[in-house]
C-alpha cells in the first residue's frame, strides 16, 4: 500500500520542478509560463527508510525493496478554476482522485520567474487555490444535500445519514471552512463522507518552496505558512526545489556531502514523505530473508491479518499467525535466530495491532 499525493498550486510556484526532483525524472515539462503541464503526470518514488538497510544487512538479503508512493503533478490552478477558467474543471477532477493534497507555495523572490499575481505572497496564493476547491465542493453539495433530505423524509436511513454529514459539510463551506473539519456521528456517516470525495476533505501538506540559502531554516514567508498550518491542524515542510533538482543524478556520497555543505541532514523528499505519512496515519512493517528485505506500508491501527493482506489477499484470507520481532529487538539480537533465542520473537494472532517497524513472517493456509 502506498498513497497518492496530488501536487497543486498556482502556476510558477515550482510544482513541476519539485515533481521532477522528487521522482528523479523529467516527466513533467517545467517551464516559466502557466499551463505547461496539461495532463497530470504520475511518478512512483521509493520511500527511503534507513531501518530497511540495517535489516537487509543482518538478514543477508540479496535485494532491498522499498515501499512506493505516487506523486501526481497537477497543472496550476488559477482564480476561476471552479468555473472552468484555465482548464480548471479538468484539474479539479484530477485532484478528486488523490488521497492527499501537497500544496506547493512560493516562498522565494526571483525577478526572472514571473508570478501570476506579480507579487510573492504564499498566504494569498493558498487562499486562491482553497477558494476554488471550496467553490467546487459547494456546487457539488447543494444538490446532493437537497436530494438526500428529500429521500430521508420517506424513511431512507442511508439518505438521512447522508443528509446529516453532507449538510454539516455544506454549512462549513458556507462559512469559508474546509470540509475536513466535519465530525461524522458514527461509522456509517464516516463511510458516506469518504465516498463523497470532497476536495476540501482531503488532508493537506503545505510545501514551502524556498531559495537554496533558506533551505535549512526557512524564511519569513515560510514562517507565515507554518503558522497557517498549525492553526488548521495541517502539516508544513520547507523544501528547496532548486536543491532537489541538483541532487538528481548524484550518488549517495555526493548527496550527503552536498547536503552537509548546505546544513541539511536529509533531502526534501524525505521530509515530504515523513509529513505525508503522519498526515495519512501510515506506518511501515518489514519482511526479511536471504532473497530480499522489503518494506510495506499499512494504515495505523491495522491488525495482523490486514497487514498480511498488503502482501497478498491470500495471506489475509488464510491468516493463522504472525511471527513478530520489534525492529529494535531485531537489530539488538542480530536477526531472527538471535531474537528467537532471546525470547523476543512473538507469536501474534488475529487481534494483534501491528506496530511501526515490526519485522514479520506470516503463517497462512488457503
């Protein structure tokens, strides 16, 4: 399991440059004018996790396989997108298909790169995009809520729940607030709310695109974005798309040296992934053996059979038990044999809630 993040923002904020760097491709056409990206570009990236390298070394694994996630580069939104301006309806449809929104905001000055509003103001930029998403949701909800209320009067229980939860979303949007602030009353309302696929219900990660000299500590513009994110309960990270572009093509030693010179301990990709994982409540478990060591992504709170299903549906259907070693125990004991000898290898059943970093071997019978 990975997750699909849509990269959005106004034109010329560095979206496509960041996408190219994150996916280490030149799939998106980065150019200094609006609408250079007409079709959404999708890039698969490996999730870096130093724990996997340590596990692979101990297990003597011939191959290391990282878990994957997708980034979708969506063409720049402009004011009026919800009414079709700048091919807006098409782009809003692309956003509807992603799990989370990575909102790139320009937090750097550069006279050579045109800004559509002729000024650098990340909060104003954010408001333009958010307004368009809200307007799109409002248009979508007004008829749906009215229809649900009408069906609810005839005793339709699902329609009643739908009218309740979508009605709450509609009122929030009318107050200028995103639908992600909705509080479903029960599991049924939560299910119906998720099915609604509202744009403003998606979790948001703000990416402050700064100049190289501000990559380590940010600047006054990025500080404003972080304050906004904190107030909304959202996430924010500082990234220099220019630096990420420079890293493309470098080997690991060169990258470490280059990052150290800039006062950075990790790449922008690593920061974006960690924030994205936190945003979506995702965790990682590992499998290891002589053939391969592999990382798998699962939703926080998942039980052992559900985690097993991330590998193969048969593992979940025929789940018997999971031989489990905590990551720290696996490293301290020098692998599976040492952990077993030290009593750190546990036999977990169907009700076991998988923990981040667990090294697991599933027993099943189909």
